[in-house]
C-alpha cells in the first residue's frame, strides 16, 4: 500500500486524535501493522464517544424499543412509528452542544440541518422542528451572546429551509455557564411503503455522493464532541461546520423526487465524521466491503488530502447506494436541482474499507472492526446520595415582606418561566399552514398531517434539577412530563426520542447519573407504553472539570385521530369550572419556588407514581376526545399557582380561585407530579366528574373562569394584565442589556 506525504503514526499522534494508549494497542492488534495517517483519522472518529457510544451502549440496551406501532426502533437514522392509513411518523433528536458553544450561530444552524437530514434520508418530508436549549446563568458574560447566536442560527436555518419550528424549551442555570446545550428535533411524515434504510446491499452497486461540495469545515468535529472543554476550546472554531439552508431545501426536494423512482437501494446522510461514518455504517450494516476513489469526491477547496476529505463534516451531503443502471436517472434529478452528483466508488465482497486517490491507496482496513468493534466500557458508577428532606417551617417558607401577588409575579418573570416570545417570534412556526397552536398556547405543539384530519402532538421535556438530586426519579419524571404534555392536548402518546446530555463518563459520579436516569426513563417507558425509537448521547459536557446538570431530554410524539379536538391551555369561557386532577401534598424539594424565592437548591426530587400518571393521562385524553374539556394544562415548574397563572395569561382571562382558600405555600407552589388543571363548561361538569369517579381519578373543584384578575380569599391577587407584563418583559429586557 502506498500513501503519499502523510505524517508517521505513533502513540503520541494517536493521543492527539483522542485515542487512549490501551485503545491504540488494540488498534494495532486489529490492523496488524502501523496504520496510515488517514487510517488513524478514520479509527479516531469511528471509535470516538460521539460515534461509537462506547460508554453508553451497555446502558441504552435497557430502554424498551418495541410496540405494535413501532416500525423501526433505534439503529437507523431516525425512529419510525405507524400513525395509520399507511402513513408513518419519522423523528429523532440530536445535540450540537460543543459546536454551538464555540460558534453559536453556525453550531445551532448546522444542528438543525443535521437533524433534518436524519429524517428526510428515510423518505419523510419534515413537517416540524423543535429545540431544547439550556444556557448558563443570565449574569455570566457569555450567556447573552450565546442566546443571541443560537436562536439566530436556529431561526435562519429552519426559516430558510421552510420547515416550521413549533416548540421546545429554554432554561438558564449556572451549571451550563461553560457548556450550553442545543438539542434539535425533527418530525416528518412518510408513506410506510416508501421508507428508506441505510443497510447497503448488492456487490458492485455504485456508491454515489450528492449535495454540496466537500470543504475543510468540521474536521475533527466528532472527536471534539467527545472531549471536555478547556480555556482553549474557542480556538476550535475551524471544527464547526458551515451550513447553507437553501442547499438543504434543494437536497430535500431532490432526494424525495429520487425516492419516487426505484433507483435507491440505501441512503445515509453525512453527519458526524462525514464520509467516513456514512460509508462505514452502510457497508457495515450490510456485511460488505466498500472501495472509494476520493479524487471523484466534489471538492470546493484545492489540495485536499484523503484525511481531510474523509473527516470533513461539510453540510448538506448524502451518500447513496444505487441500483445498477440507475445512475443516469439519479444524475438528471440532482443536476436539475443544481446539486453535485458523483459516482465515487462501489460495494465489494471483500469486507474491507479501501480508499484510493489518484492511483495511491491511503486506507485498506478490515471494515467490521470500524463498525462494531469499538471499545465497550462498563465504567464505574457512583450512586447519587439521597437528598435530606427540607427542614423549613411555614414562617420560613413565606418571606414576610412578600404578598402572594409578589411571589407569583417574581416566579412568572424568572428566567425559566418568563415568556420566550422573543425567541419563538424569530422562528417561522406557520409555514406549511398545518400548525395548530403557537408556542405558549398548549402544552405540546400540534401539527396536522397534511391532507387529513389527523395531527401529531410533540414536545420536549426534562427537569435537570430533579435529575441532579435523584437521577432515577428525574429520569422517570422526564418521560412522565412528556407523557403529560402530549396527553394534555388530547393526543395518545406513542413513542419518544431522547438526547442524553451528561458530563464526563470517566467520573463515577457522572456515570452514576447516566445509569440512574436510564433506569428511571426505561421504567417509565415500560409502564406508560411509550417506547424509545431513536436518540442521541452527548457526553463530556464539561468545562475545566465542571459538568452540566444531568439533562436527558425527552422528545415525545403522540397522535390525534382528529386534530380539531386538540385543546390549548388558555382559559376560554367565562363561567367554566376549574378542576384539579390529582392529589396535592406540597412537595417543595428542588422546586422553582425554593430556588427563586428562597435562594435554595436542595431537598429531594418529587416522587413519580407511574401507574397514577398512566391513569390520569388516560382520563384526560378520554375527556378531551369526548369534547368535555375547554382547556388543559399539566402542573409542573412552579406548581399549581403558576399553572393557573399560565392558563390565565394564555387566555387573557382571570379566575375566582376560592377553592384554594386555606391552602399553604407548599400546596400552592409545590411540584407534586401527575397533576393537570382542566376547565369544563358547567353543563359538562357532571359528566366529567362521573368519568373521573369511574376511572379512579381524584378531581377537585378549585375555581371559576372569569374577570380580569386572579381572585383568592384575600381579594384580588393580581391582575392578569400585570402578570402578562411581568412575564413578557424579562427576556427582551435581558437581551437589550437592561437586566441581568
């Protein structure tokens, strides 16, 4: 084998590529000789944490991944579920955390582009984007810049490509000061008989490159995302990809047009590790070999080496295996859309990964070890100590200088609960004309399946402070809250995707957080019949040894047979009766009240009773489908009093809450799980209460909709207009530099 002008590989060079000493020994044993520089680069990305999941695979196997409605679970580009009528929903969530911290605009934009490709590469037309964002404390010097760049990047890419951004969440905490989180989710629709997979087949079949040209952007992106940050991390800007959403739009249309022919045998997007991962994974799944001729790869820069071509993470590129004789049909389609098209190699029966350029061979490796022989670690775990119960009496819980109105105003204007209108108004949420609710109008986004009465409900959820205090309960709660939010609009929860964001897995405490969250999530998915069909793991979210809060984001998808029956959270009609579903004990541990009013982050996370969650969710959905509910909202951050304020603000209507007379602060602001607030017309009250009794669900009357203020035992708590003003003001003022 000849390889021209490449550095000599040794253990030190391997270490620079993120390959540890024992892994390098294993690599040498597999290869049977000193690898070339290109081969080293290929092993470094395929064995990286980002691509191989070497620390997490043993735990991810605990997730339930099957159900009668699951068509394809984890292992493909995205998960696939049956939504009836021969149609399927295809969806996934992925992270672009490290790139977004280094270069916020392009990092976030290319995160959106990447997750779109994961979905349309399987034959689905994307119908919705969501994002889950976590930033450092507002007073940190980088936070404002990160918020501005990330939001602008998401809006730019999604808006230009023409896919609505319909939901998500944004939180702030000092644990993310050195490592923001940008998790992007896409949902698409496909016909079940036109779903495409990545498993290659057919010895001799042509390997085809389509999309944009390859440049030097993104090299080492996968390995960068598999290491902690340091003070030098911002010097890694060259590893952040540059996206072009207009090219992505062309790529979507060209791929979907070609998918209507019989030309494609298999297809894979070029995401992390670019051409390397896509070619290795496709051939590896098919148990074949592959030979590529890299001088045929379309390049936008001169003098690119095989190492650079294979490790580039340039955006808007796809790899296809075509059926023999289909090249001209495919070429004509891609040239019509003004995209590059090149036959760059073919499948072989050798089981080897061979890379040539201008007659020289730069890589000749057994392919299987690249695909399935990455190190598999059973890392030590350390259990999170149980948090002691709170030891505060009623006098200590309620600051004497604050009225109930003061407390409520402070909570709805805190960074986590303040309106995110400044963010979502930068996103086109209406393109396609199928979006049922705007952000803030319902617990889950609802998007109609075009041309039908069906709709999909979707949301992203996790409460990191719970996961930090008790990973098992926090994992349960993340799934349960997703289940509640999808149920609260009337949809049947079908499946989830996840994004497991954690710190350094080589630290037993962090690995213990991961293991605990997986345990709790897996249990919740089993009990709630809510399987995991796709996902992503993002580890090493640490800077200078300080890790993020454990953040296993859950993206849930549910189905409404009739999207017109979906309900929002806003109070709707004067005179409607306000009902509370579930029991209230007043759990203040790890609550927003404790943090924002008393400055404390302590106590145990709230317990999650999964059977109760299932029973309550089923009751709420049934009542909505029966047309008995006018508004629905789950009780989460800030407790019952905040949930009622959010319903009042969304509907711009007040309420008489005399049913809460005598309730203590812990009952008003505690974050007990499994609860919903519903409103019903007086004429339907008996029917709803009868349904609740039959279902074994606790239902309490707590008030009546009406007026322009929230009224309690002591008179007007606060006007709805004042609440809205406080809720809407914080984020615009913060971004304008008026508040920290």
